[in-house]
């Protein structure tokens, strides 16, 4: 009976691990979206710096500072994104190992059940083939 509960426990652990993997993927997706937004902001700032419109020339210093801050933030997010990608790979590997262990446990349980049913069948055959005279106790 303990073997049956082992595969069920492992199945629950696999489900939890897959959920952790999905959460890590969600974090990575949010970081990727935020990096995309920052890159769009950087493009807008570059266009403003390169603009021939007189109003933009008054804010060149402000634009260059803004671009610098956006660049730093993009580099930070690139590092975070790299860490998140590694986390996803780790979580996926853990889930795969747990799933392998669950399948092995299930196979062992099924084999144990099959062995047990064969033993039961053999016991029944022995009882059927035993002569009635041997079942009665002799004084």
C-alpha cells in the first residue's frame, strides 16, 4: 500500500513543480514585456534627440539623462531575465526528474499488484487441487 501512496505523492509533487515552472515563466514574460517597453521608450528618446524641432533641442540634456537611465534599467533587466531563464530550466529539470520517479513508482506498483494477483491465483489453484482427504484431520 505504501508504494501506491508513493506514486500519488510524487504525482502531487509533479503538479506543484509544474506550477512553479509556470510561475517562473510568467515572471520571465513580465520581465520581457517590461524590457520591450523600455526599448520603445529608448527609441522615442533617440528620436527626440535627433529631431530637428527646436523645442527638442532645449531638452537635449534631459533626454540624454533619460536615455542613460533607461539603458541602465535595460541592462539590469537583462541580468534579471537571464536569471529567470536559468530558474525556468532548473524548475523544468526538477519536474522532469519527479515525473520520471513517479513513472518508476507507478511501474513498480503495477508490477507488485500483478505479482500479488499471480500469487493469489497460485494459492487458489493449490487449494483446488488439494484432495479432500488431506483437508480432514486424522486422529
